DNA sequence: ACTGCTATATATAATTT
DNA sequence: TAAATTATATATAGCAG
C-alpha cells in the first residue's frame, strides 16, 4: 500500500521501523474499531512498540475489560523487570499499584452467578469445538509467578465446575 | 475498500455481518502478523466473532504468550457461564482444564530473576509515562472471582516490589 | 456458508514540506 | 524531525457460482 511493494521481513533500520510501527499501529487500531462497531465483535488488541510502549484497544464489552486489566497487571510486572535498576521508577510503579489495589477492592459487589447469560444455549458440538480450538503454547513462559498464578486460576476453575456439576 | 463507501455503524443483517467479520477478521489478523514481523512489535489480537467464536493472534514473544494463556483461561470461564445448562459441554471443559493444569505443572523450572533484562534503562520520565498512560476502566467487571484474582495478583506485585526495594 | 472475482475505498512507503 | 502529500499497493463490498 505504498509506492513500492514491501517484503514482510524485519526492518533493520530502527528509525524507519518506528515510523512504520506508528503508521501501521494507527491503521490496525482503526481496523479493530471498525470490526468491533461494524460486526458487534468483541475485540482486544495489544501492541508493544519497538521501544516498549503499550497501545491497547478494547471495546466496552465484558471480556475485553477483564483482558485489559490482566494485561495492565502483566505490563506493570514486565516494566518492573526491565527497570529494576531505576529506583524512582519503582517508586512510581508502587504508587500506581496501590491505587489500583484500592479500586479492585471495591469490585466485590458484582457476582457472576446473578448474571448467567444462558441465552446462548447452542449445540453441543459447537461448544466443544470452541473449547478445543484454542490451544495455547505454554512453552515460552518465563515468569514462575505467572505460571503459578495461572495454575491456581485453572485449579480453582476445575473445583468450581466440579462443584456445580454435583449440584 | 469495497465497491461502495461504507458507514461504520453496526450491521443489522446477521448474515452479512458474519461475512464482513470473516473478511475483516482475516484482514486484521494479517495486519497484526505484518506489524509483528516488520517492526518487531509484540502484538496480541483477540477477536470474538458475532457468534462467539474466538480467534487470536500472538507472536512468539513472552508477553503475548502469557496474555494468551490468561485469555484462554478467561474464555473457558466465560463459555462455562454461557453454557451452564449444557452437561456435556461442562464435562468437555473439565477434561481440557485438567490437561492444561498438567502442562502448567511443568512450567516451574523457569525463573524470572535469572532473566533480568536491564538493557532498557531509559530516562525516568519515559518509564513513568508508560505506567500512567495505561489506566484500565475496571468498572465493568462482573465476575467476582476475576476481581479477587486480579487483586491478589496486584497485592503480590506490591509485596515483591517492596521486598526488592528494601534489599 | 465458502470460494473467487472485480471495482472501488483505504492504507501506507516514499517523498516533500 | 515531524507532519503533510502523493503514488501505489492492499483490503474488501457487492456479486456470482
């Protein structure tokens, strides 16, 4: 889409790489917005620029809000590891984390069990297909805290489902 | 980009909405891939189709792998709530969750502290800007489990940072 | 739904300001 | 060096099978 046909290979010039990112980033953000409004699709887009800056898009739906919050936590953690030697940065991170924790403290009034959206009771094979179609490759996880975190999450999910199966 | 200029408004025809999603979904997926390879950017893209099917893209980097795994957990949970009345679906979910838990069990050999990538020691204001530029709106979270989950995560992050500040 | 086609709208690489 | 312009490549709306 430019004056020259472009090979999709890593651009080794840091300057033009950043320019390309800036342009294409805006483009894809626009596409995500269009897809979301046009088709009513729940879209979450996360982009870390070559210099590490995060840009994200999510429409106002439920799934994306949760994803956004999760990613925020992760991005803070990753920034923390990148800037371990920067005292002042750590202090700023800390302040922000405390603030977020306070907000999160107030969320407990919501309860998912009051919101069972069973209107989408589709055929069994459809449901199964969905579950199996998403198989994450977990071989590249480096943070032990993350692994444990997810492990706990999945374990709780199992317990919860098992409990509801018995009821 | 079609034969007619299109208003970016919700398409109320379910059939053509699905077709538009199918085409534009592929397009944005391609854009995400290009952005990632061309600019070396860490991109995560998550799209739920109008019928609820998840398509995701992440390059092979660390951040996105974690995000992908997180989102997988969330998507299973959300599907679970949508299909509460479907016994067989629950059983299939359960099988898959158990399998994932086993994989996660084997991840503990990685340790983030051996991988401190301090090469990006930039100016303070840059770091601060990054942290503050991402302010998630947490007002639309409906799952109490999710809120607690994130709260715990953030609390642990605080403790860890405070511990390292003292050292 | 799913391909392929084509006319047209959009995105963007190179260039200029 | 960032923003605007321009020439071209790409994406896709409307069709057809």
